[in-house]
């Protein structure tokens, strides 16, 4: 089910999805209220909802679906890259967030991922907008406990912006050894970028207090 109040954009997305040959659009509507009715009527696997729609915005639609126990999984379409909108969408119960500017490249992949039970975040979103709770849920608590104090120190320095050479100088090691230990720690936690290391450090409370002097 597709809902967007811009007819030309909605038609384009609908055609793209239909052309994939594996996704059927059972309803295409232009208001939030119409989207809610269409979901109740057709019970689609996935609903693609514009955040800003007349009568009822997309986030409100998702909240109503969650309350009624609908099995339909929602993907939000949005022009907004702000974390506020991303957080609101996932807190309401959405399973995906796709930017309108990249929808024609990513919407089919988003539908597949969400239909299979996953979470989809538009790759074009700045990493700083990824909800903490999504990052936190992807980090195994047991894995956190396996970090050595050395690995924690390294990740903390990385989160503060220190280079491997600067960390090595502080800890009395070689840059290569620091890189190896950092990679091992990230592998344990499933972290793949410095931005995720920073977010993880914030969640752990490692960035409170004074910034280490370079």
C-alpha cells in the first residue's frame, strides 16, 4: 500500500515498484486517513507512508496500526534528514525510513528488507541520524562484557577523535597494534564505522568528563 499526497511522485514510485516484478501495489492513496482505511481493508504486508499527508500524517497512521495490532509493516517516506523525524518514526513503530530524494533507488530494497522482518534505513541518511536504540539493539550485551580494558580505552580515544598514532603514543604501543585491537573490538560489537563507535561510546557514558589532552 502506497500513500503520498503528490500524485506525480506517487505514480513514479508505484511504477517503479510494479516494474520490480515481485511487489504488488494493492492500493495507492493520497491522505493519511485513506491510507489507514486501505490498510484495514487490504491488510498489505508493507505500507509505504509519506510523513506529511492531509488529514493524518504518516507517523500517526503508524501509531494507530501499532495500537490495533496490525501485521502491516510500515516504511516512512520523507524529505527530512533530521534525527528528530527518524526517531519519531521508529518510536511510533515504523520499520523503515527512506528519503524522497533517493526513493527511486532504494524503495524496492526497503520493501524487501522490511517484508523479510528487517529494519531499513536509507543509506543516504547521515550516520548521526541513526537512532541510538537501533544501534544499541544491534550490539550484543554479552559482547560488550568481553571487551578488555585496553580495547575500551582504544575505542574511547577513537570516539574522542584521536588517530591510531596518537592512541599508540599514549598507550605505549605501535599504530599497527592499536589498529588490530580496534578492529578486534569493533568485530566483537558489530561496529563498522567511527560514527558508530562514537554512538556506542555515548551510550556507555564514556564521553562524560574531561576530554583527554592530546
